[in-house]
């Protein structure tokens, strides 16, 4: 495909490429900020924020996500308590554990790693997490409040919150812009669309039954791609200059790569970088910010339960370096 313009360099002309939004660098700043806030909270209250993680079954990707979250917590001084239940654990066992964690004053946040084994009802399990400990923000009350202008949820789901924070730090305008969200999941697509609507974007949500996808995506100033389909978004589907956020994560076999695989997103990076104005890479884009926002949410859970109040919005932002 044709590059959209040429940049005049000292020795050669090369295509103008999108600005890469470096999620790792942003997440590092947020982690440092949370670490300082956790230390200040401990000094003020004598308490340490605590996050309980629950993993049901042995799904390898889920195990590695939970481990990454625990490591990130440890680095900033948040205590984690991990509960690993067998894949065949019944609803009474899971609800009993959630009830005990709900009553435990040392546990400020509860995270149930998804997906659940099919015999468990996600609605029932997530609905049993107390609102003030729902650091993933998946409780129907929290999702509902996200959609109501003038109301605040206790928590905003970590991936959409991370994306919003990236857009804000990169000074990409939202209000009045045309936003297209690919995907309507509870974890990413739906809360992302609600968040953008709340911030006065004009939002279109696409899903697996949306016809003529490219016609819709080409209208987007902001294109959030969370379809879980590697290579879904090609260069010709993107409006020149648009900000493209690639949420997808997929392992694809690559004999040259360490471990025999590499990570790719839902976006064809080499094509979209030639067209977009800004783009998140995979890996190193949305993923690190998702984990950073879990730390922010857990800190806020502890502040709200111990000190009485906390805004769900991650302010003040850490000092930002130029992007
Ligand atoms: P999901 O629950 O499978 O939802 C995928 C959504 O995309 C569904 O709404 C589906 O439509 C829609 N979709 C599927 N194929 C489509 C197509 N061809 N065109 C348009 N829409 C399509 O997935 P998810 O949990 O939202 O995750 C999406 C991706 O993000 C996955 O790759 C996941 O691994 C990744 N992820 C990354 C992070 C991170 O931190 N980086 C966090 C969470 C998820 P229907 O509703 O019609 O089925």
C-alpha cells in the first residue's frame, strides 16, 4: 500500500509513520506513582493495600496473567493473597471463598481471573464481589454507573481505563471525535464504548455481525480494536491520521523467536503504522497499562475503605515525559 506522505530526512526520504504510544514507558511512570502513594498510605494509616486473586483451573494464559499481576503488586508494595481452586470447584466453594474475602479487612480488592470454567455462572460469581472491592470493575453496578453521565462507578475496568489514560497522556482529543470500538465484551469493548461516550465522543460499536466493517472503521478518528482476531485491521481500513489502539494479544508460531512464538495484535502493524497518526504496539502497548491500572484501582480501593473516599479516575497523573 502507498505511504500517506514522505518525510524529508538528511540522507533519504522515508514514509511518515504513526507516533508509537509506548505503553511500557507510561506504565513505568504509573507504577512509580502508585508505589509512592502506597508508601504514603502506609505512613498515614499503618495499613497496606491488599489484593486477593482467585484463579479457578489451570488455563496457562490465565496463570501467567495472574503471576504478572502479583509481581506488579509486589513491586509497588501491594500485598497479594492468591487462591488457586481446582477447575472443578463448585459454585458453593467459590461463593464461600468470596464471602470470606468480602469480610476480610486486610483484603481491599478481589480479582477473579476470567474466563471461568463453563459450569460456573460468570454473572453470579462477579456479582458476589462487594462493590467496594471490585477492582476489575466488572460488577453490573460498576458497568452501569460507567454509562450514566453525572454518576461515577467505584471502579473503571482496567483495560479501558489504561487506554483512556494513554489517550490523555498522548493528548489525543476525545470530545467531539468519531470513535469506533471493535468488540463489545464486558472486559474491553463495552466499557470502552461507555467511557468514550461519557467523554463526549460519537461512538460506534462493531461486533462479529457488523457488515461492511471497513466502511465503519474508515470513519474513525479513534479506532479501538478489541476483537480478538489477529490481523483483522489492515491499513486500508484506517482513516489517515487516526489514533489506533490495538488491544488484541495473540501468540503466533515463529521459529526465529525465542520460545518459538511472537506476540501480535488485532492490527496489521506494518500496514497501519503507515496510515495512522498514533498506534499502540503489541507487545508494549495496552497490556502494561492494564496492569498499571489494576494497581491504581487497588490503591483506590484501600483508600476508599480505610480513609473514606477516592475518585475512580486516576488523578493526579504522574509527571509525563514528552511522548
Ligand atoms: P471477547 O470476549 O472474545 O470479545 C471479542 C469481541 O469482538 C466480541 O464482541 C465479538 O463480537 C467481536 N468480534 C469478533 N470478531 C469480530 C470481527 N471479525 N469484527 C468485529 N468484531 C468482532 O474478547 P475480549 O476479552 O474483549 O478481548 C479481545 C482481545 O483483547 C483478545 O485478543 C484479548 O486477548 C485481548 N485483551 C488484551 C488485554 C490487554 O491488557 N492488552 C486485556 C483484555 C483483552 P460478538 O460479541 O458478536 O461475538
